[in-house]
């Protein structure tokens, strides 16, 4: 499958980092329009634009000491199919080395009209993973430790994405979840809008680009989670 990615001519602001203790300004870039423009014959075709991401777009998710510099991250602005059966425009931040993987998969999801609740940077939720999950938000980069660990998550490298986080919860080995709205989604396989099941077309689409699904983990299961090489 061949498609063009639009390259941005904008750059991060000089690569400078905030001084120790200096407050970071809130994002100054306006979010994209929530609805993509329809074509005369129906929904818009899929589009994806990959650009450099400026420091001020990541006031909470990136900080000094992160395993990946923000200059090695990229912002993907792309079309997704919503739960309301309409086309929307969302944003994901990932490592620059995996942008082709992400665009390839999300183009397939859009073509299938596979629904996604919303797609916003985790910075909209001040970098709080719990709040982003509660909002059923699909997101990627966040410089944080893996759940229940002191080691960096693959999200901290920009090589993981969480999709429809309420319908696809993190479930402990005992079968519980920290999110009330997710309690009816803790088993697999199951039917439901935006639900990811073992070996379904979503899992296979990610597997085709070398990404693994957290639903195959032993013990705790992370049904929302896909990452490059697992973890």
C-alpha cells in the first residue's frame, strides 16, 4: 500500500529545553478541527500529515531525562472514524522511526470504518494516564513508567499506542480494572463497538508492521495497548 506523507517545514523551537524549575507554557497550537471535510460523494478520504513537534505541544508528557528527546518525536495529524459514524481529525505523537507503521495501521482502521472514540495528545489531560483512560482517549507518547513498574514504558519511547481505553482496559491477573466504566469489558473475546479481540483484524494489522498486542500478555492483560516489539 502506497501513500504520501506531507512533510512539515516547521521545526521545534531551536531545540532548547526549559531551565530547571522553569514553568512550561501551555500548548499554543490550536487543536485540529474535530470533523474532517466530507467529499461530495460521502466521507473524506483518509489523510495523514507528519510534522515535527514543538516543545510547547508537550508541556506535560515530555521532560528532561526522558529516554527520547522531543526532537526525535513526530506529530501525526490524521483522519479517524468516530463512534458517531463520522470522520474526525485527531493527533498522535510517536517516535519518528515508527510514523509509517502508525499511518499504515490507522489508514486500514479508517478504511474499515473501525470506530475510535477520540484521539488527543495526553497533554490535554496534563499527562495524566488515568484521566486520559477515563476519557476513552486514544494516545501514544507519554514519558512515564510502565504500569506497576519502575522501568520506562514503551510509551516513553514513543513506540506504543493505547486505543479505546474504556472498551479495552488494562486488566490485572485477578481480573479487575481500575476504571468503573471498563468493568463490563474485562473478558475476551466479546462483542462491542471499538472492542479489540484476539487475532481480530486490528491485532493482525498491527502484527503486520511488527507491533504486539498487550492482550496476549501472561498474567495482566492490556487490551488497549500495542507496542513495537512488545512491552
